[in-house]
C-alpha cells in the first residue's frame, strides 16, 4: 500500500510540475505575441508612406535599331559555328568583330524605371532622370528598398540628386532615406576644387577626387556607366575611382584612397524580351566585390547582374523588361562567375 501511495504522490508532483511549466510556456508565448505585435505596430506607424507602384508605368517599346538580326541563330560577326572570335580582351574575355569602337557620345537625356531582385524576389524599385551635355550632367531619382523582418516588411523610401561637371566628376550630391524606427538618414557631398566634403549625420569626411572619379549611390547611378563607356573609342578596360555614397555596392566612403572599378567591353549578348531579341552591349565590371555584368545599348542602361554562385542579384529596366528578360546562351563568351544565361528575374 505504501508503495502505491508513494507512486501516486510522485505522479501528482509530476502533474503539478507539468502544469507549472505549461503556465510558464503560455506566459512566454503570450509575451512573444505581444512583443511581435508591438514591433509590427511600431513598424507600421513609423514606416514611410509607400511610393506609387512602378508596375502601372507603361512599358516602352524596344527601338527597332536595338533588335538583333532576324536569324536568331546566326553567329556574331567574325565567327563561324564552332570557331572562336577574332579578338580577345586583355583579361581573356572573347571579343567579336561586332564589338567596334563607336563614335563618342557627348549629349544624352533619358528617363527610366528600375526593379531590384535578389534570387528572383523583388526588394525595391527606383525611377530616375538623367541629363548630360557639354557643360555637365544631373541625375535625380526616387525609390524604395523593402526588407522582410518578423511579420512586417521594412520599407526605406529615398530620394537622391547628383550633379556633375563637364568631365562628369561629381560636384554635389544629396540623398535622404526615410526609414522606420528613427533610422532616417541624410547624406550630403560638396566638391570644391576636386576636394569632396562628405557628411552623413555627425560624420564629415574629406576626400581628393580625380578626373576619373565617379559617384555611386543607389542603383540609378549605374546608369552613368554606359554613357562613360560610350564616350571612349577604345576597346580596352576603363578604370575609375569610385566615391561610394551609401548605396550599393558597399558602405559609406571612409577616409583614404578611393576604391577602383574597372569596366571592360566584351562580346555583345542576345537578350529576349517583349517577344523579340535585341543585341545588347555587354561589359564586365570588376571591383573589390568581384565581377558583375553590365548590359546597355549605347549610352542607355539596361541591366546590372551579379552573383556569387549561391545568390543572384539583378537590377532591370522595368519600363523595358516589365515581364523580365532572358539572356540567350552566348556564342562563345563566358559570363562573370555567378551570372548565367537564363530568365531574369
């Protein structure tokens, strides 16, 4: 009898402990729900107003001059099936005779819309206007980044403006980022006699610029790169000092030497979009972050693609490729590591 009583007492203690831990688990779960709910509410209340969706923008028709020859399977100029091109770049990327030095472009004006994707998932968009003439240039853009956090989407709305001198070196830059949870941010750059004074918050940095300095902020600033390449009649790689202004591809600029970005023209690529095939100018962009692929048509930016073998980031002209685009297999030329033929995004 005593053993049975002991067993009953032990069972009772275990039941009481189980109930006690169940209460603790319930309290913790309720606390987590409250915290998540509070975080969601704070994010919703402090988040900036969303920008109008660029999906409503009308898709521009591809100019006839951009389209590839009618025969999609025709080899690029200077090649035969199974034959290598007649030229090779200094870094080993093949060039076909179709890569020819074009007349330098001196004036250019355009408007465009961009969509950002990471592994096919959208994380933002941007609309921009770019004007360049013999006196200098100006770029203005608005957009937003989106990031998933807990049960809410964090949205960062931004606006930026960039002014350039006659050599397309930055003279002034302004950017504002409207973010939740008090993470708003302002960036200002003023250049005097090629000395740039960069301020962000309470931090001020002074940097010396050269006639080969370019400014990279948000993705729309990459629209300057095709124009810079269209100015030269050389097929060699072009190197630029980069003033990094808080947007991709890296963090804010710190004091010291400016990082270098190299752009190399390679064999044009065939792109399928809007049920047509266009022949795009292709460039390999090299920096401390590795190699990326820049696609353009003359001075007009089309896309920027980067990958590391595990993830792929793509920035596309959504006003041209609203339904995406497909990079058709190259005749001979390899693509930068992580960038493969196929459909983007």
